[in-house]
């Protein structure tokens, strides 16, 4: 059996140090790495094996698996050196049990595979993981897909999005499809609307250069949020494997109701954080233009045109500099058809909600009405909650470790297929074009540390709905407050 080698391009960068190496180390510690595995870091910085190992900072038993080669991956001439080094490290001629990991700036995602092909390194048995973002619009994603298809077979290409590596994202599937009680309710007859929130309480930190060109739509919505929509809305595949699961994801994307002129004007709210207290405004951040119109917040109403979901709005939002960091899905069920307890002293019963918290304090909360103790029939909302903290003996695994291990085992289920990437960009492309052609389209300021532009609340009020804003200091799944 050929020795397994993982070749990381961009190995001197932040992702390698902060995410990939800890993931590899945890797989190694848990004896889940192949025997005698080799990691070859590749980047322009001039490290030796020794200085690279010191930089990564693990003990000798793990570090002795790490090696480094200094070349410029954007230039073709260094690739013969990669091949030589691989032969030297494995002791094999034309080693083929290779996993390439592209952790470089996205501008190199199209160049590196072409150099690999020219150097004959795209051998059968090799795999390639490409970091997000895969393209910046439909056309660029299609161009990238064409390049990859000319170098590798689709089963060798792993477009990574660490969101799907999270235990709680995968648990949406288990929750929906391993339980009988929710499925009969999981449709337009019983669900009024769905809310998906993925917000952060930090700004863009040191990433101004990247963020200016990306914005919230490309950074979060086109990939993470739309994947959560797919997990919430998809049909159960007959069997669970990479093809059947990903077929169902693509069906959801293909069912998204194309954005109309009305949607672009009225069902999309974009915002940008402004200075507040000690917090800087977005335009004051490093490497951000003083007149920047890049969105740091976006809220949208989207529709899925199929039998299950027709007429059920999905409200999705993401933002930087929000009051807290949280990712969650809230399913709002329809109210009871008749409010028999409502009276002068008794408020309307509230509709049931199911909250699926992806992070932090992962868990699931079902909210329902009960009678308040005492005279009369006053009802109030209570919740039944499950928190992953209750499974203390089962550590919640790291997303990167899970995904790297899946790739080593040739399991592409949790990676994005070429048609899904394109279907998702196809849906968002009109919005990107609209903003490009109409830079004067509204961009609302919101003070850093607040829940975003008030216009996004107004957008939901059309449906008699409002955002569920979790409390600032989240400690457990059942702590919620209204603004
Ligand atoms: N960091 C994260 O948490 C994170 C999360 C999700 C996705 N990603 C994605 O993962 C990728 C890597 O992220 P990162 O934060 O590690 O990026 P990074 O630090 O900006 O870049 C990684 C390495 O690429 C090399 N590089 C930079 N410009 C280059 C150029 N023009 N030509 C050749 N090599 C160049 C640099 O190494 P040398 O100068 O030594 O060559 C750098 O250390 C990015 O595409 C990012 O979008 C990152």
C-alpha cells in the first residue's frame, strides 16, 4: 500500500496553523491517521523542515511526520521539486496516494491544478481539497469547475466548507430523518415560516483586504446559510450516501424561487456596521475604502417552489458586529386555528417553535404553551430543551478533522459537488449583478453591537413575523429574549 501524503499549499498561512494542523494532530492522537502518514507543507516562505515544525509547535512524535518545501506554487517550475520530494519521502516511484490541500489565496485555486496536471501529479488515486470561496460569481465558479474537470475526475475533487463538518449541522439530518414525529409536520401545512441566523459579535478583524471584495453575501450566504436552508428543506434520500445526499441538496437549490425585481428591492436588506462606543465602523477598518459599499449584514426572504415548501418564507440573515455570536435555525409552526383561551386577561397562545442551535451551546429547543398555575386559563410559553453539554462523555468533534478524515476515506458526502456550487451561485447571481449595476441600491448603516438595520425587521413584519434575537450572553439553549 502506498504511503499517504497530504500536500498543503499555503502551509505558512493562518488556516494551516490554526485549523489544519490541530485537526491533523487530533486525528493522529486518536490513531485515525493512516500509518506512516507524511505531511508536506508547500509555500514561498523559506522554512526548513525544522523551522516549519517549530512554527507549528507540536511534540516530536507528531512533528516528525511534517516536512516543508519552499517553492512559489503560482509558478510551474517548482512542481518537479514537489515530485522529487514526494519520491524521496515515500521511497516510491510516482507515489499516488496523495491528498492536495489548497490553503492559498483563492486567486491560486485555478492555477495550482493546472500546474499539477503539467507535472503529472494528478495521478489516479490523488484527491484535492479546495478551500472556500469556490468562485466569486456564477461565471467564475463555472470556469473553476471546468479547470478542475480537465485535471481530475469529480470524485477526486473535494470542495470544502467546514460548516458541514460540524456535528450539529449533520445532526439536522439525524433529527429530521431518524425521528418519525417531526416529518409529518415538516411542510407547508404546519410550518408558517423558517428563520436562519448566523451572526458574529466581531468585526472583520485583520481581513479587510479579503472582506472588501467579498462582503457578507459571498462570505456567508452563498455557502453556509444556503447549506443550512438545504439541510432544513431537503427530502430524505432513499439511501444515505454521497450521491443521493448531494442530489437532494441540488434539488433544493434548483427549487429556489428566482429572485424577482420585487425581491431585489423589497426582500433583501443589506447593511454595514457603523462606529458605536469603542467599536470602529466598517469604513474605519484597515484596508477598507472610506466610501465602501460592501455589506457586512444581509437579510433576505427566499422561497422554495416545491410541494413541501410552496408559500413558506425562509428568512435568512448574517452579520458582523452583532450583539452575540450565534448560528441557529428556528422553525415557526402555524398557530392553532382557534384561540379558545384568549380573553380579556389571557393573551393569545403563541405558535410553537423549534430551535436548532448550531453554535454555540449546541442543542435543540421545542417551545410550547402550557397553563400557568392558578385560577383561570392563562397560557404561557415554556420550553423543552436538549443541550449537547448533556453528552459530556462524547466530545463534539472538530469540523476540519472530520472532513479531512472523510476525504482520506474517499467519502465526499459532506463536500460540495460542482452542480451544487453552480446552482447556488445561479440563485445569487442576479443579486450580485443588481448591486453592481445599481451601487446606489440601499445600504443601511447599523451601529456596531446591534441587531442590524431596522428595515430587516420591517421585511419580516409583512408576514406578521419577527426575528428571534437570542440573548447577548448565551449560556444555554433555553435563554432567549426579545429586543
Ligand atoms: N483562515 C481561516 O480561518 C479560513 C477559513 C475558511 C477558509 N479560508 C480560506 O483558506 C485559504 C487560506 O487561508 P489563510 O487564512 O491561511 O490565507 P493566507 O494566510 O492569506 O494565505 C496562505 C498562504 O498562501 C501564500 N500566498 C499568499 N499570497 C500568495 C501568492 N500571491 N502566491 C503564492 N502564495 C501566496 C502565503 O504563503 P507564502 O507567502 O509563504 O507563500 C500564505 O501564508 C483562503 O483562501 C481562505 O479564503 C481560511
